[in-house]
């Protein structure tokens, strides 16, 4: 959705402000520079946990305030200018999800175009610039997954889903012109899927497991969920025999389907104390529990 939104409004900007035709190439050097700069602002402020930023933050990321005002006029649903407590200009993204998408796009583009992994704790010079073997996209994914899991408040959860989704071929086709080359392959995505599945099996908290299942959805893998759904449909589900990963899949299904959340019958699944703890996110989301 956000990729299509970016495509449409980049075209609008080119026609409205630059005198270009709708048939002109979308990604002019100016557009690429501005998208990268906005992504850099989004990523740096997301890492700091900031929802608003100042003109100095824009300048540090290579954004001229006048150029930003033009993009602010076009991307009215992305970027806006406000007045702070002391009448200083402050800027923000209209919705946090837009900031997270642009941050993910910036991290992905930086890795694909330069080989630099911004999710590493200690960034090293691009292997490509050293003449070494090109770094693999899966390592960016692994670092991003680990960093999101380490976040105490989950502020990187949606960012992680966007980042993984950008590795799909359908999305990379839409971004052609921003990327110097593609960085995805079915093997890479399968390795990321397996890495996430291994983490889910480690008995993570329910909240972190649920986000990892959303990540699997972004990568078009629903194998764990399908397995539990089949057991639910056939009536053969035995909660006494479920692994931690299967429990997480069950909780994810109950939360995302919305089924049984009006009145949640605990006895339908289990009455054991340890199982009730696993079902706690469902209990919290339910209107009533029996």
C-alpha cells in the first residue's frame, strides 16, 4: 500500500512542481535523494523513539527546508509542519506507520545499494567497497529481527514487518529505479522464515511471538498457522501436546480471526494454569471469558 502511495505522489510532484509529464521516469535523481533523506530522518528518529523532530534534524539528513515544504505540500498524508511549545517549527510524520515504512525503505535501500547493514550494532565498511563477497540480505533480516525482539516496548515491530515485506519480488519490481539491484531470492526469504520459526520455538513472550507470526505473513509463509487451523477445523486439537511454537500459532489465530473473542470459553482449550498464561493475550482481548 505505501509503495503504491509513494509511486503516485512522486508522479504528482513531478507533474505539479517540475513540469514533467506523467510518462516521465518516476525516480529522478531529486526524488531518489529526497526519499532517501526522508527515510534517514524517519529511521534515526525511530531509533531514538522520537515522534517529532526539528529543522536541525532535517538539515543533518540533507533536507533543505524549502525543498521539504514542497514535498510536504504533495505528501500531505506523510509529512507535516507544526508549531512547538515555544513557537519553534517542529516536523512529524502524520502517522507512525508512515515513519516506520520510510525507515524500513531507507534501511533496505542502504543495504542493497551500498552493502551497509544499518541494523548492526557496530557498522563496518561495506564489504563490497573492500572488494569482498557481497553481504547477504538474510543477515540484515536476522539483525533486524534480533533488534526488534530486544525492544522493550515493541517500537520496531511494524518497522520489521515492512522491512521483510520489501524483500518480496513483487515489491522490488515496484521499486525498480530506486534500487541499483535486487537483493531478494526465494532461498533468502526461506532462510529468514526458518530463522523466525526457530525463534518462535524458543518460548518467547506472547506479544513477541505474535509479531513474528505477522512477519511470517509478510514473507507469505503460513505453515505453522495452517497446521493449527486444520486441527481446529477437524476438532482434533489437543492443547496438552502443543509445542511452544504451536501455542503461539493458536494464540495468533484466535487474536487475528476475532472468533470467540466476544465470549471466550477457556474450557474449550484448556483449564491448566500454565496454559491459561499462554492464552492471556486472548483473555485481554476478549469482551468476556468463561
